[in-house]
C-alpha cells in the first residue's frame, strides 16, 4: 500500500511537471528556461530589441537614442515620439532598467552579444550638447555606449569591423563632429582594453557566429544565421553568399552613400518558429533608383517563410516591398516606430493586401492615425507598448505580449495568441 501510494505520487508529480513546462506564462515578462523571448523595447528614441534564448544566452539588437527632440525637428513637419516612459532617464538607461528586470542571471549583469545593424543615431545613439561623457572619460554615453556603461557586453557585432572601409573609409566619411561613429570606435577600443570586449563583423551565411553559450546540446533546433552585411547577402543555400552590390556602385557621383542599405540582417530559428529582423534595409524600386537598392527581395527569397518579422526601416515607404511580404509571408509583423511617418501609407496598404496579419507597433502617433484613418486602426492589433514575442519550448507555439512601464516596472497589459508555427 505504502509503495503504491509513493508510486502514484511520483507519477502525479511527473505529469504535473510535464504540464507545467507546456503551459504558457503570459502574465509576466519573466523568462523561463526553454522560452525564446524577444523584447522590442519602447523608448520613443529608435530601435532596440533584447533577446533571451532558450538556454539564457542574451543578445541586444541596437540601442537607439535620437536625443534632443528639438534638434530632430530638421525633418519638420514630421513629429518624433516622446521619450518613454518619460525623460527622467536617457533612452539607454531605460533600456538598462528594462533588461535588468528580465536578465536570466541577475547576479551577473552581462549581455552575451550586442548586434548593431548600422551606424545611425536611432540605432546606436546620437550626440548632442547635453550628452554626457563616460565615467572613464573615453567616450560619450548614448544609446549602445550608455547601455555598455552599465552592463558589460561580451561580444559586439557590427557591419564592418575592423576595417570600416565599406563602401569607403568610414573614419573619414563620418569624421564630422559630433561623430557617433567615431564615438562608437572609442567605446569599442576602451572596452577591448579594459573589459575584454570581442568585436566582429557579422558573417552572412554563418550559423556559427552567434550560438547558444550555456546548454547548446539541449536545444539543437535553435540557430541564428547571418543574412546580410553591407552588400553581401546569403543565397539560402548552405553558407553560400553573393555580392549583391559592391562599394563602387553604392557611392553616387557626389561621394554620398546610404547607410541604411548597409544594414545587417539575421534570421532566428527555433524548431518550426522563424524570426527575421533587418535594421533599416531598403526595398524601394523604380523612381530612378538603382536595382540594387532593393535588398529586401533577395534577402526575403533566401530566408523564406517566417512566423514573425520586424519591418525594415521602421515601416518607412522605402521598405517592406511586396516581395518582402510575399516571400517572408509572416503571420506576425512587429513595427518599431519613433516618427509620424511610421508607417508609410504604401507600406500599410501592402500589409493589408498581403493577407491577414497580426500587426503590432511600439508607438503610433495620433497624427499618423488621423492621416491613415481606419485602414491603420483596423489593421493593427496594438499601436502602443513594448512588444514581447514569447516562443514556448520547442518553437511550436508563440504569443505576442504587450507591456507598459508603470512605476519603473514593466507590466503585461494585453496578450495575443497562441499562434502556431508552420
């Protein structure tokens, strides 16, 4: 009798444990082992995503800070979004506060990987008269350097380290002060010498550069592949790449080049779940643009269908072309916004006519809603808040959680899903 009772209890415990592992926690932002959590963090100042992989490996993708909104009025009458949750902290420090709430190992506050898609202020941080200098005096603290001042970054991956020569000498092209590019170089140099930072260029086609660091053997279906860096794009076959455009073609007759077109792109896979993100890569064709300006089409062809994608270039009108949406064919779209022209009207209608999508944005301004009308409000499931894509163990199911920062704590306000990976 005693042995039978013990056996029954053990069986119940095992059943409970299995069920507990498959039940989704959608009430908090706390990560659990086996989850893939992708946090698209709303700061009102540009792109930022923090990824916690199934074994607790972490990666930051961009950390924008457009800084002083008055100085950003060069694009008037476009309107920038307000700092979120408020202006009591810099965007970088709000990112740090968010990350500290979800870090798997709070005792060791470090970021395993930081991926910088390209060298614009809304992705790496801008410099204004009010930007402070780091405690070590080596660089200004803004965006990624602000985050790196508070959280140790172990590996930083950008589009052109260490040569910085594509499509021209970037140390010369970006020498005009205040240079956010040169400030980043100062940060990298200091962190390499003093904190063991490793810096690399993203390797398109490779699944070996960004890997699980702690329990890789337990999650064999998880991978991150480099898709694009500068003009080099993965073909979709093995590790094969193609030079889609070269340095000479990227520079116009006046010596100008578009930094957006140089952006990095990656694909994250976990079982049947796939996720794509591609910085400010462009997809505009025609209108006198060179054919190579559409980098979205070859990227999307190589990547194929995904469950979730972010919109390139915040959903501006020169991105998210029809081929991008057709080949990726996403169930869910995440838009990281900070301006009244996010999204472009053409992009909105391309999303509408590409079939039913679950579309989420971090913050769409009232001016944008008024301009785009019911087409926008009927299409988007959420237009305000942090967007957390939570993929359950194994990758078969995922949710979209919408969070808001209240009293310095991120709280889940709405839950969408479950969605099935295909």
